[in-house]
C-alpha cells in the first residue's frame, strides 16, 4: 500500500467574486459534499432492489485567513488582488451582495496557483454562495477572518490524493512568500476607550435556501445542475458582536446605538470596519463572572442586529 500526503506548502487559496480574483493568506481550508441516496425496498425481497440518488447534492467549504496589512507573492500579476485587510471590505461586500442574488463565488485550493485554472491532482474547487463571515481577535493572537460557503451540486473538483508538486517547492504564483499580520494592537471597537477588552468577535450569518424545479437535473456538479437548482440567502440576516474583558462600561453604553470593530494597520491605509447596521441594533446580553484568585471580574457584552456593512 502506497504512503502519500498533501503538503500544505504547495496549496494556495484563490477566491473569485465580481470577476476579481483574490489571493488569500489562508490558515485553513476545507470542503465536503453530501450526496443524498436511499435504498428502494419492496415487499417480497430481503434486500433492496436499488440504491439511487434521490435529490440534488449539496456542498460546503470554509476558509480561515490571517488579517495581513501587507503581503508578497511569488509572482503578483494583474490577475490577482492581494487578500490584505484593505481589500476585505470590497470582498465581503461583494460576497454578501452576490449571495442575495444567488450568484456563486468560486474558491480554488490546489497547487496549480493560477487564477481560473485548477489542478485535478489535489485540492478542491467549489462554486457556492457565502453563508457566513466572522472575525476573531484576541489578546496574544493574530486576528483571523472566517468565511463559510454553501452550494448546490457536487464539487467541480475534490481530489482524494496528492499532487505531483515537489515537497521542496512552494505553491504556484499566488503563493504568499511574506506578510505582515495584524496583532491585537491593531484591533479597536466603538466605545473601547478606557475599557479593558480581552477579545472581540464579529459574526454575520446569512441563512440559505435552495429552490428546485421539478423535472430538473439532480446529478452532477454545480454547473451541471444550476439551471434548475439554485441557492439563495434569505434576509433578515443575523449580525452579532461580542466583547470579553475586565471592564466594558463604555462598550456596553456605546453598542446600544452603534456597534463596530476596526482591523487597521499602524502603517498605510490598510483597514476594514465591520459594522452592525443601527436599524434593529440592540445589546442582547450582558454577563459578569468572578472567581477566587482572579485579579478582576470578567464581563461580556453582546450586541445583535439584522444587517452589517463592510467599509474601509
């Protein structure tokens, strides 16, 4: 039996939305597909008479990326937009808008490293709409952004083996060779002045629903079944922002009317603001926790709304 593996250094992540290809500084990427099948059982036979696919397949993917203020690729051509914080507002806005219209984004993870092409020997390619966007920033950790995607039909590519890329070779020309990650120093929230904040989290969940036409194609990849099966997000969405720390007096007051968090570099115009739209915004929970031996109590504040914006 052969022994092989997929080497993470050869894998690059590329995302296309609004005809723009982004090279993403990914920490993790995953994908899966579910093919609904069932047994056909009849009277008079101990086993089934058939096992068939009864509905269209569904697929999912998730990508977690570092928040970088700057990065360098092996070959940065005009085909790629750098996946830095400064470009996240544009990308998130496009992902949300296209999800409402049922327009798929394309995510490619492989060692080909070329926009618009995929290596059939490794990784995956998925056409799907964005179903959630989240940010996680805490003291002592690099801020990260998480994106989840859902689609209809089987994955265009889901290679179950290794690629031919040499182990001592970096990924294709979208491989990121250097970057400047943001730290907790570059994270701020509305009302955080004079507060002691340990972590900030933002999440934007966009529920999805599939519309199917009777008599339509149910077997095949996303492109093969998309004529009669399409996925949309369905507002109202759910936006939430949570802060933890040893003093949140100002945040608790400010988030009742305005809740946002900033990822901003100390140099250059590299920033992104995640804002819960004020209409429908309210503080949904507050909590207090104190243990023997703790220097101070821990407080938690969560604000929720039904819409969010992404701005520079």
